[in-house]
């Protein structure tokens, strides 16, 4: 649980994070258990502790930071040079890192509790799942400074990161569904959910924190208006019903059976391995406890073209239910599943209307071309499924 949901107002918590950021020293890190407050404090000693701990006598002798890539987190590649022992062991010559280096990023990631959640996933949950996720060497979060850093394998050259121009095959879409069914069935109705073993907030609680951002509902509505050119006319005519349906969607979500969700499974958080074509999933910042339907409908609606989704999505839903049953979850009927995915389209829509027109507190997140295409796909699905009438 983050401090903002444990008796502090969001404003007070933001001030606390800001103060911690301002007084935290850029002290260089050398030990594995030290969480870097910025990329500036990294040292060969710390990188050796992280990357060489399983290789006797190996050491990082130098490193170079790649260009910045700022979004919801601050991302950089690190190129590495080792001594002979490290080189002979085939240690990675580059790694990919995510951090909360800038104040704006640290505040929003701390308030939403997503930096801690992602570090928790990679540290304590990843090894319990047989799914394609990038190998991770380090995942740390400091509850005093609210700094965090994730260091994972650099997938450049070994995987493709899709975007709105990527056309998936049917086999790749089915592989996405297999990954989600493996994740969801592993923790379905588990007594561990919300405990120290799986200490993730619920999706409705995350949504409450997210929408406490000043101007959030208004920005979502403005984004919907700005996307008129890519939305079905019949749907746009019911603009006033969108936010009430979104709120109903969240309430309904909290009434359904629970499991562990990724929660942000849009197309750009997936990747395709070059060697075997396997679909993988990265960016676990919004891991939450909730109903599987959000992940399923978000992933398949944003990954497929409108035409593919119309042709495949219901078959993919049947496949998902078969896989869940094979893994011991046999109490989901197709009719209930279809109703659930119709209802859970609305927070998916909100994630992209807020991307198109963010609030003043939010950093720019995605290219406009991608955002419009995601809204085209989500809007078409809401219209096709008469989702506004699903409550």
C-alpha cells in the first residue's frame, strides 16, 4: 500500500515525495542493496554487484549511458565493458533501464504506487510464472526517496516492439491469449492476493488514485472530443454517457472474481522474439489485483486491427476460456465473459483519451499517430458491442 492510500491526502503525499526528492543526495552507489536516485550516481562497483554476482572474479570496468527516453519513466540503455572474466562469461554488453529520475516522474509513480509495484513484480512474482518476460538483473524501490530502477535485458536486435503499423498473425494473437491465461489462472481467486506475497492494490483502488489527479475526468472527456474524427458517429453522439459508463465499469470490476493483472497490456507493451516468434510482455508498473476481462479486452482490442478484432476476438475469447479451464478455472461461461469484456472497455478508452489530452501533471506518453489508432480500435469495439448498453 502506498502512503497516499494509508491516511494521507494525495496533495500531502505529493509534497512528501517532492521534499524527499529535493533533499536526496546524488550519492554514488556501490552496493547491490542501494537504490540509485539517478543515472548519474551509477558506478562500476554497483554495476559489478548487480551484473557479476554469479560470476567469480568478473567485474564491470567501464560503462556508457545511452540517450534519454522520457515518458512515464526515465529510460536509458547502458553499454558495458568487463574484465576478462566477465567477457569470457558472456555477460550482457548492454542493458535496458527504467527509473524515476526526474521529479515529475517520481511524483506520479510514487502517488500511483507503480514504481514499488513493478519492482515487487520482478523481484517476487516473475519467478513464479512460466511466461515470456524480459530477464531482469535488478529491481529496486526505495520507500524513503521514492527512487526506483529496473535493469533488464536489452531486447534491441533480439525482439520486435510492435506499434500501430504492425499486423499480427492469428498465431501471434493466440500466443498473447496463452500468456494472459497462464498469468490469470496462476493466481485466480488466490488467498495470496493483497497479502505480503502479492502486495498489489486492487484495480478499483488504483483507478481511484489515478482519477484523483486534478482534472482527470475533464481531460478524458476532452480527449474523447479531440478523437471525434476516428470514433464512430453513433458512439460520439453519446459522449455524455462515456464517463458514467466508465465509473460503472470500475464498480462492476470490483464485484468480480480476482486475479493478478498486468493492467496496461496495450500493444506497445508487447514484444515479439525474433528467434521463435513468441509474444512477450513488459512494463509491469500497473500490476494490480482485479478481473481478467480488463487484460483480455485491452490486449486484443489494441493489438488487432478493427477488421481482425471483428473476425477473431470472440474465437480468441473461447480459446482463453479453454486455456483457463485447462489450468483449473472452469467456472466462467462464455456469455458472462462476453458481458464482462464489453463492460471493461471503458477504462481502456480512458487510458487513451487521457493520453491524447493529458492533465497538466502528466508527462507526454505516446505518439499522436499511435494514440489516434488506439482510440479508433477501442471506439469501434465499444460501438460494435453496444457496450454503453451493457450495464
